[in-house]
C-alpha cells in the first residue's frame, strides 16, 4: 500500500510539475508576440560554394523553415511561423508577384493571432516592394522587410542578425503605425525612403531623410516617425486592387536618343517615368517625344537619376504647360511604384501631383 501510495504520490508530483511547466511555457508563449515570416527568396535565402563567397553565390535556395530552424534565438522574441510565398531573386519579381504578396500580407494582418509580419526578400528591389506595401496595406500592425547582402554560408554573414532584428521589431508595439519598415545592419528605415546605395557592402541601405531608429540586441530605439501618408492613412487598399497598370522608366543622359521613349510610348503604357540628370532635366531633343507620350494619353512623370534632393516643379521644365507630373523626392523606381498605385484610382494630372506630394 505504502509503495503504491508512494508511486501515486510520485506520479502526482510529476503530473503537477509537468502541468506547471506546461503552464509556464504556455504563459511564456502567450506573453510573446506572434510573428509570421513570409519568405520570397533573395540572398538571405542564398548559398555559396564556400565561406569566402560573400558575393558569388546563388540567391533563393534556402526555404523559410530552414531559415527559422537555423535561428533558434527567434523563439526568445516571438512565436514564429513561416510561409514560402516565392523563392526568387528579387530582380525577377513581377507586378503579379507584388499583388500576390500584398494580398497575403493583408489577409494575415486581419488575423487576431498575428501581431506582426516579416518579409524576407532580395536586396535588389526590396525598396520597391517596401514602398508598394506601405501604400496599400491598411493595417497598423508592423510589417518589416528584411534582406541580407551576404548568403548565410559566407564569413560574417549578415542575414541571421538582420532576421532576428526584423522579428524583434515586428513583435514590438513601438513599431506599430510607422509604415512598412526595413531592418538591415542594425538600422530601421522607412520602406518609403530607403534605397540600396551600395551593391556589395553590408551597409548598403540608407534613406536620404535618415533612418527611423536602430535595433540593438533585440530592442528597438526610435528617433523619427514618417510624415508622408502610409498604411492606415493611405487612400489605397490592396483589397480593392486586382491589377497594376503598365508604367515604365526611360533614363536621361548625354547623347540620349528618343528610341526608348518612342517604343515605350507605342507599347500601351499608362505612364512613363523619365529619370533625368540633375533636377530631372530633359534634353531639348527629347521634350517633343515626351510631349507626344502625353498627347497620346499616357502620364509623363519627371523624376531624377540623382539619388538625393527632390525634383522642383516648373524649374527645369514648364511642367504646368506640358501637363507633366513631378516625382518630388522619389527616385525613378519608386516613382513608378507610386504611379502604378495612383493610376488604379485616377489619371487626372492634378490629382496625381497631389498624390506625389502626399505619399
Ligand atoms: N539578386 C539579389 C536579390 O535577390 C540578391 C540579394 O542581394 O538579395 O535581390
């Protein structure tokens, strides 16, 4: 009897210990935010032949489950699960890919059991996806883009810490309402302002108006907030967008021929972004070709190939007279994103110019 009682007592004790352990795990998990990682490919999912291959490697090789399994520290900051949306190098993403990703983000953001979303992405066009999502995602929940300049197989790879930082920011209430963000190299940038400015180094990304904050050992420190319209304050909503109009870019440079502009003008585009030198300058011989693009019904948007500053309306060109739109501080690739989104609502040039001032 005593032995039996003893065993019962032991089993009861073990059961209580197990239950309290389970309860504390459940409590700990309940205390941690739920973050979903949407993986699209890029170098952060890349693999090289050897550890010295920091720039020679294949992008988009490692699946999201392996990325998560390779970073057990993520469990310290959030309850994480992953979805593989695409597995591509970002230079190959299409408008349809953008719509698919944005619609998945929107659906997840509506779920009560999702506190934040991280998107792993290639570095080449992450600035475009980040801006697109900041324009069309109607949520205050953190949406954090993350990439890496080196594959995980390389010496001093940057992807693991970038991903850890992104999950920490996505689970932070402080990150709510700040638009789509990019965490790279300990820095938190606005998805609207950030661009890739170096094609190999780990400090490749920056914003001409400065970062929003920093992330150190899983804690975010904020110093600015965006003032341009975004997410909940946007007039655009991915749930109402089914396709994106065709908008292309033509660059301006010494000796430029009208060939590209003529061909694009005949291709059925809804808008042409001109990336001119200086303050968005247009060569005299090119002006008539842009005027024809406008006369044929497409919108002409004057942007600049110069990375910083902003294009001044009616300065280098009589924009009022030509009925052109200026891209403000947006580089050509970002001006194209805003033009596509804006054209889902209007083709009125005064309305379009308002949108370029506000977003
Ligand atoms: N080709 C690049 C891309 O997928 C690799 C990278 O830097 O992520 O954007």
